C-alpha cells in the first residue's frame, strides 16, 4: 500500500469517526436540552414508571437477536452477511413472541415481584420494544459493515428528535408515564423505518441472496455469540437495570424517577467526552508495544483525572442547587443523588476506557470476573439496606463501586508494569 492510500485510509477513518460522533452528540444533546421542560410536565413518579419499564425492556431486548447482529460485519462476502442479517431479524421475531407469551402468562407474577401495579399494563408493550430493538440493531450493523456512517448519524438525530418531540406533545396533552413510554417506542419505529428505507434503497438487490441452508450453517458457525458474548453483555445490563428495578421495588417510583434523572444528566455529557477518549486510547493501545502499555495507561489515567475531577467536584458540591434551578424544585432529591453518585462516576470515567486493555492482552476472563462482582455489589447493597434512606443507600453504593474501580486501576498498572520489567 502506498503513502497516498494509507493517508486516504486514515482520512476516511477520521471522517467516519467524526460523522458518528457528531450524530451521537447531537442525538444525546436533544433530550438533555428539553429535559428542563419535561421535568416540569412529568412528575418524578411518572419518570420512575418510565425508568422501570425501560429497565425491564432493556434486559429483554438484550437477547433480541442472540447477539448474531455482531456477526454481520465479519464475513468477506455480502452474501453471507445478508443471511446473518436476515437470521438476526428472524430471531428477533422469535424472541419477541417468547417475551409476549411470558408477559401474557406471568403478568401478575412479574407485577407482584416488581411491587408496582402501575407497570402491569405497560408490560404488554415489551415484546414490541424487543422486536424493534432487534430489527434496528441488525440494520445498524449492516450499515456499519457497508460504512454508511452518514445514515447512522442522521438516523440518530432523527430518532432523538422524534422521541423528544413526542414526549413533549404527549405531556402537553396530559398523558402521564404512558406518554414517555409511547414516545420511546414510536421513536424506535421511526428509527427502524427511516434507517431501513435508506438501507433498502442502497442494497435492495442483495436481499435476493437469502438462503435457508446457509442461514442454518451460519447459525451454527457463530453459536458462540449467544453462548458467550450474550452473557457478558447481560451482566452490565443486569447491573444498570437491576439497580432501577430494586429501587422501585424497595423504595418508591418517585425515588427511581429522581435517580434516573440524576444518572442521565450526569453520565450522558461526561459519556460523550469519555467515548472520545476511549477511541483514542484504544487506538494507541492496539498499535503499542507491550513495554509501552504501562506508560500509556499511567498517562491516560492522569489526563482523564485532570479532565474529570473539576466536573465531578462541581457535581459533588453544587448538584442540588443546579438541579433545582434547571429542573424545578420537585427535583431536589435528584441533586442529592447526583452528588452522592459523583465519586463512583469519577472513577468510572477513568476506568471505562481501561477495560479495552484486557481485550488486547487477551485477559477477558479477568474483566469478566470483576464484572460479575461489579454487578452484584450494588444489587446486594440495595437489598441489604432497603430499610435505610435512599441517599444513604446511594452513598454506600457509590463508595463501594469506587473502591472496586480503584482496585481495577491499581491492578491494571501492576499488570502492565510486568511487561516493562520483562523488557528490562
């Protein structure tokens, strides 16, 4: 490959990353921008019902395709990729049907476990969310394979704008939590049809490559995705969704609503910066020599700390005033929760990109073990401290998770330092 080809390749990569980042940033900024209006239309309890529904739907939707959509980008031939694409969509219909049967038969039992009757009728919408998520993820990975990054960026903005507009509209017409849920589902519908239409225009001829025998062969070939990749993905989902479910069960829907707003408002903006840092850090790690890993990791931790510390110090000391001013007096508790979460989120900001190092070193089993403990800790704390004040519970979770993340930082530095010593 000559110099011009290399340069063009790097230029295309940078352009694609910037396109996706721009779309993602705008898409995440839209709901944040209208949140001060929505929090004055919907009550904390209504946000709690929405957060509870979203948590259950997220767990169910994680299995929507059996993670087969991830294999769409792997084959050299589009013929194989399109069969995986169709396979993942068919699996989505099957999982959606299974989820409907479960909700139909066990609605009462699920409602009793959750301890909130308000979510009972909303459970019947979960199969729709599962199906839409599976189809959307399949189309998204196909676009990723074909490098249609502009489609993905535009669709992210359209979907976020649609959901936010619908939430506002439903709120003004007096809808309660169902307005937030319907806004989310209908935005998924728009996302599927918008991205699906763009994809069909560019690839309609390739769908003639559908082959049932080939699909069965590919189902078997990539069986490790549902067997190994899916459980890993479920761990993180169970942690985040499990916290929401247990807060609603052992405390109140209002507490969950306050927690969900606090989490979203603090995590999302920092996540935009963190994702950018992760991409840069991962690229450096992937091309570095092993003896360079310690230096790169130490420098990254120092830089990430310098960036994150001022942000989370402001959150820690001024979150209550900021939340009540921006979102209204009803959201004072969200400010206290955001303040309590800030130590955990500070260390999470630093360690999230570090996890990619374990992939490069082929030590995924270490991160998998830590992830299980990281998932169980907050759930155990909520269960054991259910008689305590919600703020005390969140503070305990934040402190405990911070300790785990500090351990990850120390262990990672220790692990990378060994390669440095080997060279010496």
